[in-house]
């Protein structure tokens, strides 16, 4: 009997020690559990020694002592069970409180978004009746509070046509399970008010993945639309006035040529017919008139060319810029030779462009580099780089340079920085260059400092081959 009680008490003590150790894992590391396990193990060992003594007949265990020891062991086991379960319960309550706080925070964030957003946010059931709307939607609907909108549908606020369109959109969103993103809607309210809104609608799923309706957000873009429309009108107006201006420049320059030719012709006849009878002063007047008329002819020619850049531009085609460079260089060869100019170019690319206009562009830039060379022997170099969407060309010279405050002005019509007495010119060369570059979807600019030469950069769009560049409708 004693032996049985001893074995039972040893079992309970070791089991309790083992359980105390396993609790370290589930309830967290604690020195208390370790000490308890150690104490119980020692007690168990002590009981084992008593059992051994009894078996070897060395000393008999005392029944009453062993019963008390068993009772204490069972009590300790039950105590540990109780403590462990209490700790677990406390942990559980802590976890629930933490989850609740997290949930509350998430809800707060979501509520702030929905409640404070000035856009209309709404949830609708499968029949497109409002289930929940935010104050933003309420304000737009003119409703007193969100609850008063619940159960209503778009048909209660918008005209029949619009309401039917929105309903169809929402049915489609649910059927296809695909969102409707960024649709511009022209809302007509029942009271006749019109608004533009940008709407996104999504299918609304419950926790099992079933589609229970739709939800969406609509932003009022009426003001933005008005600005867009005004901008479009202004652009259209600008385009029209550009066409008018171009037409005017063309007609004026074309029609002015005839009387000008007559003036020059009659002056020359006069010079030949009565030239020897005129005094030196009268002869210089007549020369002045002829020179003025010739100059005006040059300006009219350039103006005509300017107006023809769009009007008479050729179709874009593959253009070898090396050949273009050679043509442009040949056209100014006389002036280049007399100035002992060194005109060079890197290997240039083949691009999509109007070849004649490319020749004209380089001719103007090379011609200017020669004209504004100053006292040095001109060194002019043309190069090209492959930009991402463009070909980037540059024409660099070692001439007189340009003050940065004139870098933009020189591309305007009739803008010259030098008098005719210094250098001949019409002030249209760079304006024509700019117009040609504009037509090729690029831009032109200059980098220069006085006396440090000038580098003219221009870009040509690579994608020109894919786009159509309409010529001006009115023809010569
Ligand atoms: P024009 O040469 O007939 O005067 P442009 O439109 O070709 O007209 O040039 C405008 C002005 O820009 C010129 O009067 C000149 O002062 C300046 N310019 C143009 N190219 C250069 C250059 N390579 N170096 C210095 N100045 C230049």
C-alpha cells in the first residue's frame, strides 16, 4: 500500500514538474515556473529514494507521511492548473482588448475618410438603392442627413435618362465584376442643374465573396471642365487667328510684290533714261529708292517663305541629314570661301522630316554663323545626338556671340540686333527656323555669351513618321 502511494506521489510530482516546464512556453518565461519545476523534481527524487529504501528493506515508508506528501502533490498540480488557466484567460482578455482598440482605430480612420471627404461616397444594394452615403453625397443631393437618402435611388435625384444610365453602369459592374474607373458624367438634376462629375464605381462583396451591390465615389469637376472648355476655346481662337495671320502675311506679301516690282522697274528705267541729266543729289535719291525697294522685296520674300512653312510644307519623309548638310553648305559656299570658313559636321542621322525645310533650316543657321563671325576665321560645326523621343542637333560657331537677354527675342519676326549698315538681313531668318522646327514637333534655342561664339540647338521629333502633319488648307 505504501509503495503504491509512493509511486502515485512520485508520478504526480514529476507530472506537475513537467507541466510547470511546459507552461514556460505558453505563459511566457518565468523564473517562478523553473523554481517550481526544480522543487517538484527534487521532491520526486526524494520520494524515489524512499521507494528504493522500502524495496531494499532498509527503511519502511511511513503511510501517513506519504499520504500527506501525495495530498500536497495533488494540491500543487491542481493549483498550477488553476494559475495557468487564469493566466491564459487574462491573456485572452488582453488580446481581445488590443484587437478592439485596433478595430476602433481602423474604424476611426475609415470614418474620417468617408465623413470628411467632400466627394460623394455611396454604397448601393443590388437594385442600386442607396444603403449608405457620406455627408459629401448628402450635400450634393441637397438632403438633410445621410439617413434620408438611404433606400432612395438615382431616379429620385436625377433626370430619367441619367438615372437609367447610372443604373445600367452599376448592373454592368456587378455582372462583369469589373470596376468602372474615372468616367466623366454629365449629371442633370431634376431641378435642371447641370454638373460634371468624375466617377469610379466598384463591385461590393460581402465576407463570403458574394456581390451585394456597388460602391463608388464621384468628384465634382464642373469648375475644372469650365476651365478646360475655356482653354479649348482659347486654343481654337488662337489657331484661327494664327491661320488668319498667316493668310494675311501670305496675301500681303504676295500682292505687295507686284506694285513693288513696278516701283523698282520704273526707278531703274528712270535711272537709265534720265540718269545722266540728274544732279549727284538726285541720283543718290534715286539709288536710295531702288535700294529701299530691293530691301523691301527681300523682306517680302522672307515673309512669304515664313507663311509657306506650314502652307506649302512637303510631306515628311526619310531625310539623310548628311546630304542636307552638304546641300546647305554648298548654298553658302561663295560666302564661306571668301571668309575662309571651316564648316564641319559629325556623322548625322537619317530622320523623318521635310527635306527642303531641313536644308533651309541649316542654311539659315550656317549663313548666320558666317554673317556674325566678327574678326576671327569662322569655325562652324554641326553635330547630332540621339535624345529619347527626339534627334537633338546643334550648330556651334566661334563668332561674336549673343547677350543672354536677347536669346528669346532673336526668334521673333523682324527682330535684329544689328543695323543694316553693320550686317545685311531681314530679321526673319531665325523666325523661319523656329517655324520649321515647330512644324517638326521640336524646339529651338541658343546658348551663347558675347564674344564667345553661339550654339544653336534644335530638336526634331522622332515620331513624326507616325503622325500626320496637315498642310494649311488655303493654297497659293
Ligand atoms: P537677320 O540675320 O536677318 O538679322 P535672323 O533672324 O537670322 O535675322 O537673326 C536675328 C538676330 O540674331 C540677328 O540680327 C543677329 O543679331 C542674331 N544672330 C543670329 N545668329 C547669330 C549668330 N550665329 N551669332 C551671333 N548673333 C546671331
